[in-house]
C-alpha cells in the first residue's frame, strides 16, 4: 500500500482532530466538487510555486529556521509525504525542533502507522522529548502507546512494565508543571486502574497489591503543588469509597484521611499558594518577550531558594522550551546542573541540547567538553564534540582559542591521570596545538592570547613531550611571525634560563637587542641583557654585552630626542614676543626689511634638500609643516652635545615613508596611535597636529615608518575603526599639496598679465596705465603691494578677455614689471 492509500485509509482510524492536513489534502475530490476544480488547480499552482521558492531559499541558506517552518507548513498541505519527511529530517539535523513541530510530525506519522510501525513512531517521540520536555508531547506519546501498542492495551507483563517506566520518566519531566502536571498523574492513575479491572476478584492478594499501588499514586499526586489539587482530593475520597472506606466525599475535611497524606496535602496547597502569583505572571498575555523572560527568571530564582532540584529543573525546562535560543538561559541552566548534580547523563544531555539550540555560543561548547571529561566520557565521544564545535561560527576568535585550550587541558589531565583506562599519545596534544596555531595566527597575530597559546605549547613539549628541540621550534616559529612582541622574546629567554642553558639564552639576546619594540621595549631588552650577563655570565661576556649594548642605547636615545623635538609645538605666546610690523613701520625700515625673493627661497630650499652626508643618507629632518623647520633648529644644540659619542649617524626618515591620518579622534594620544599600528610595526615617530591658537588637536597626524613595506601595510588599514571613528590613512605627499595650494589658493584664476592690456585701455592716461604711472613714482620693497591694489581698478581700466595660454605671475614678477 503506497502513502496515498495510507493517508486515505487513515480517516477510518482517527477522528477529524487527529487527521493530518496531509491526509485531508490526499482525499480525492468527489463529483460534486467538479465545479471548483479550476479554482483548486489555481491554488495548487500557487502552492507549488511557493514551495519551489522556499526550496531555492533553503538551498542557498540551509540555516534559515523560519524558511524551514514555512516549507514544512506548505508541504503538509500536499500529499507528498516523502518530501515532507525529508524536509523534517533536514531541519532536525540542523535545529532542535519546537514541541509543536514534533507534535505535528508524530501525529502525522501516527495517523498512518500500523502495529508494525509502532517502534518507529516511538523513536520519533523519543527524539522529540530529547529536544524539549513538553507535557503535551508526553501525553500524546503515552496515549499513542495505550492505543497502538498491543502489549500495552492488552496489559501484558512487558506492556505494563514499559508503561510504568514511561510514566515514572514523565513525572519528573512534566508532572511538576503547576498548571498542566495533573494530566500526567491522572493518566498514570487511570492506567493502573485499568490493570486492576483485569485482575480476577478471586485473587484477593493481587487485587490488594494493585489497590495499594493506586493509593500510593494518589498520595504522591496530593503531595505535589499543582493547580486544582482540591479536585484531586475529592477524586481520591470517591475512589476510597469504592474500596469500602468512607472519607466524607463531599467536603475538604482531612480528618478521615491518613495523617501522612493529610500533612503532604496541606504542604502542597501552601506551596501552590506561594507560586500562584508567579504562574500568573508568566501566563499573562499582554507581556512582551523581554518582560515574560524576566518573569521566568524570577520564578527560577524563587525555586532555587526553595532548594528542590527537581522543581528547579522543571521550571528551567519550561523556560528553555519557551526561549530555546537564549544562550544566557542555557548557560544559567547548565551552570546550575554542574553545581547541583556534578556528573551524570542529564548534564551532558542538557549540554547537547544547549549546543544544538545555540551553536554560536563558544562558552557552551567549552563547558560541554568539561562536563564530558567529568563524566569520564571516551576520547572518541569527546573528540566528536570538539570537532563539531569547530564547525560553528563564533563572534570572536577568543572563543575558538578557549576551545583549543580546553581540549588541550583535557588531554593533558587524562594523559597524566592514573585512573585512565585508555592510553593517549602526546601526538594528540601536538596536533591540537598545530591546528590552533595554523588557524588563529592570521587572525590574532601579535596578541597576548596567541602568545599564551604558544607558551603553553612550548611548556608541554618540554615537560610532557620531553622534546627540547620541539619546544625551541615552537618559539622560533612564533617569533618569525610575531618578532615585534617583546614578551615573546622574554618568555623564550626565561625558558632557556630555567633550564640552565646560558649560551642559548645569550644567543637569543644577540638576536633581539637591535630590534625595534614598542614603547621602551628596545631599551628594556638591552638592560635585561646586561643584568643577565651580570648574574649568569663571565666578565668577558659582560664586557662584550656592554660593547654591543652601549652604542645601541646611545642610538635609541638620539632617536628619542629627535622624536621629542618634533613633537614640541610652538609656544602659545610666540606672536606676543614677535608682533608683526605694521605697514608704516615696514616703509620706514627701508632696504633692511626686504626679504628673499621667491626664486631665491626656492633655490635655497633645493640646496638644502640635496645635501647628503658622508654615508649617503639624507641629513635633513622630515618637514611636513613650515613651522617644523624652525622647531628642528631648536634641537641642534641637543644634537651637538652628543655628536662626539655618536658611533654613526642614525637613519633619518623622510616624507616618502610617512602616512597622513585624517578624521582622527581628538582623544587619541601618541601611544594610542602606536598601539593601533602595533600589528604593522616599523613605526619611527608620530606627530599629532594641534591648532596653533587653541592648542586643541585638529584630528590630523603624521606617522613615519622605517620603509615602504611597513607604510604599505599601514595604508592597508585605511577606513578601519579607531577610538570609535573610521580613520583615513594615505601616503603623505607634501609636494603635491603645495602645488595644489599654489594652483587653487593663490588666485591664479583672477590674475591678469598687464602686458596684454589693449592700447584702448591705455588711451585715457596718455598711453600709460595707472599702475605704470604709480610704479614710476613709488619704489616697491619686499612684499609690499599696497601700491598695486588688486580689487581697485584705475579709471578707464577694462578687464581683458582671458587668454588660453596665459601664465599666472608671482608678486615678484609683477613688481619687476612695474619697476622697468
């Protein structure tokens, strides 16, 4: 019989409430419906179109939860059960399904099941309950077995044992649900009463034993704080009356009830009254998700203070079923289980569900590995979880690092433990470290976290692997990629010193003392070398270290002085001590106030830029602002004092290796900028520009690098976030800036060549322009151009038409033209 025939025949097996939408759609239309066939075909076409669209979306993004839900909803309207099963299986492989989805799935399959298919449906219910504990799903599961399993509804010993075991599982999972738990208890009691009805009345002993079992279930039920517990008390009294015991059925009087049951009932009623308002809070319909979540957390805290782990787990289960993708809730739940239960399958099962619900939370995977280790899980099981965790996407690489470290921690502990049954090889630790280093180094280069990983690795290679060469290889490999980290060199040297390998430690100092480190790191490594030789070396070794370190320290001091001199800005009162002269004073000053011409200044500047020292290196200090040339002169006195002690002239960096930074935060300091470029390295100096009047930062800076390679790496960080602002980084090109300023800022668009003025314009003045006439009368000095107003034209002066090849003239050229 095919799927369609099963769906059609299922109508005789289930009532209308149980028939799946798939079964309803599979019923063939009757002749009376022929008039609606056209509209049905249109609906089918639209349905198929929607299904195809969702299939395309899921093919592109299989992790779209909402698309899966909609896809399954549409497939349930068709008769294609095979595709519906495939869709559900695919979704279940990625996500934990909600209780309602499992309930739909189980009911659809149960509506088609025969007695031979019962085990398959049972597995389906068990899979659903492994995701979330749901009262409705439990009740549906139990009812299915009562109706479909011949051994259960036939009350065979195997069937009875199976159902009792299921009911006992359902009670802690769903029987403590304050508003719905009664359904589990009532189902359990009715099943036991059904067994009593099958026992022969002549078998008094067996009947009395069964009666006592039912009475015990009543007493247990009355001791649980549930809603409408008074109705359960009335039902209990009525049942006792049937057994020949009068307990005053019409009242809540407990005088005839056994003292033990009466005390338990009163306590349960009190507990329920304490929880009634909490149940009311989480049941309100007008609450937002955030408010309802907070009410659940209040409920959980209340149960934790009560101290009953079963009730705490019950409310946690209700919360995670309501908010399955809340990572904070899952972390809180699993932490409680770790503290309360310590070990057990319930803990690992909770972590399994948590990681399926929130696979993006690295903390849950880390705790999962620890829970498996506490539970003495096998290496195969632990590795399977670890490997699965690495396939997830986390928000930061620190989470991946914690996973790798937790994995190594577990391997190390189990490798050294005497209780371990299975033997673990050290190669597992080495492979884990290699995998971690290969994956994390490109993303976490020059970070303390990556240094911690390699330090741990080298330590285990030395102490567990007993391989000194491998430990050194770890450090050498790390320093090739992160040689700018001073702490890495310190750690490597400390390892050799602890082992008593003085020569090896000395060779590492010789490798790194000339390196450039952030801050005072370069000086620090030199001083540490001297201290090392003082404590561990011979006199010759100490003298050799002093010979190497002293020139390096002098060089570093010189570079630092230069950087400090460049960082000094002009005094705020500079203009007050040197006020500009007025125009009248300049006239009286005569030839003494005449400045160099533009051509002379450019010639002088070109000569200075072309000066080269004896070693072929540039001897000029980089100057991106005109005022810095004067500031550099102030540092000459400091340079002359240490010139004799200088072993060789240091390399001076020009604008060719300078980055210009704009949109810089006004809060940025030099150390902040240096840290920002720590992964690039090669930073020589940093100059943050300030407003010369207010002294406030302008949001601009220049950063000098040792070479073009480091500069290119720095420019690659353009548009990156720095102190909450997206900064711009470009190569500094002051020459281009000056040209642009001359072209656009000097007013070339308005300059006129007086030689091109027409004769008609000169006529009113007798063949002589007003400017020429005035030029013959006044001797122009320096940059004084008061005699040639730019915006006031002489009488009769007309503006000539612009000439295409006209070349703008400088002030000096205008001045010389008028003096002829």
